[in-house]
């Protein structure tokens, strides 16, 4: 078992990574001091070990369609019917959309209830379950309604990954690939536990210095601006990690077009993403006008189009002229 600590003072918490990590759940809940627990799971009920407490079991569904305020409201109503108090706990079990939605419900119910995440997808284990960002989508954009609410623990049981379809593995690798350009180094060829741990260590260091996205934490959004736009424009046909992978290739090309990096470094973006078996080209039928409109709505955009881009001082938040963005979009290769 590998354990990474997210250092946030009194709110520090462990991320346990390895086969069987889920079986630490009862001990974690005991340490929290919860008297009862609401378990919200997008996996079969027996995927979650006995929490050792009176439990409400709620079924969830992974997917962007369920990442809505209405889902949060339904959860909170069930919490109230069960009599969950602010001294109790909530457990999520599922992919990134489930950890996001359950995390937001825990943040809002009684103005904050302890939450423990059992992420079951590679994408959720390397990124979504760690760092305390909880949010749901609106029709106009991803993650536009949310709160910062740190979990009390994250249990990344790699046994959950054994049954993942190949496409979900690849979606997780989209997040791992982008870590190459924000300080994690080359993670290719490492055992999956070490890839997850390296990604989590990187995120933990950044979150410890910038919990609420005041500046440094923007680096974690490498590849995400275009990635989120592709998800929305495709009606979620492009999965999150797939969008991030394409967005990472785009970020290299845009940084080169702006004179921030050389041709070899731009090509490295393509090489790293492709080496994980990820798509590097733009999906068919994407409208540049729609993508630019969606990217303007990105949470970090402020005024204009803003991207996290590589450069001589490393990755930074950069405002880019719309004309250059459109030129780079037009030059992106078609989906292979």
C-alpha cells in the first residue's frame, strides 16, 4: 500500500493506493467518529465493504448526465430522511462524476459533512477524488456550480480497475499524460500504482500550496480548457480524459505558436499523449466557433481566452489572442 498525505494542516488527509485499500473504510469511519453513514455507490452494493455503522445505501450512476444539482438535491433529501447529522459521514464509490457529485452533496448538507471517497476508475483515482474540488454541470458549462470540500480520506483500491473497459483506462491515462508537463516527470512504463501515486503526489503538493485555486492550482488544468469544450460540444461523446489528452496536444501547439516553446517540445506533447494509446486529433464535426465560445466560459478565463501553457519558466496561465487559437485549432490533425 502506498500512502500520500495531502498536507492541509488540521484538514490533512491520507490517500491510500493499492489493492485492497477499500477495506480500510471501517477504520477510517471509526477514526472520524461517525455514528452512521450514507454510502452512495455507482457500483454493486458488495463493492463497498461493511462500514461497521448503521448505513443508508443509495444507488448512483456515473456519467455527466447525472452530474446535476437535481442529483445533489435528491441525495440530500435521502440523507435527511435517514437522519444523517453533521457528525456523521458520507461515502462515495464510483468514477469521477460520482465523487464530484457526492462530494458536493456532502459539502452542502448541514453546511458540511465528512466525506470519504472510494474512486473506482483510473481517472478518479489519479485526479478527481483528490483535492477537494466538488462541482456539478450546468447546460452552459462543466463544473460551474461547486464548492471546495476536502475528503477525510481517499481509498484508491486498484482492484476496482481490473474490470474497467479499455476506453475508461485510456481516459485515466489522459490525466496521467498531462502530468508529464506539470512536474510529475515521465510516468510511462511504471506499474499503475506508481503512476497513480506520482499523479497524486503532484496534485497534493500543489493543493497544499493553493487549496482554493488562487493561482498555482491552475497548473492542474493543463489541457483542460479545450478538453472541457470538447466534452460539452460532443454531448459527452468525448470522455473527460480523452478531451484532456487532445487538449494537451493542443496546448503544446498553442505554446509553440505563441513562441513559448520550440518545435521539439511541442512535438513531445504529441509523443507523450500518443504513447499512452490516446487519440491526438480533433474529433470530426467540431465547430471552431462553438469551441471558442465554450472556452470563453472556462472558470479561469476571466476576460478573453486563457490557457495553461508550457514555457521557458514552466507551465503558466497565459491569455492568448483568439486569432491564434483559431489558427491552431484549424491546424490540428483530424481524429485518427
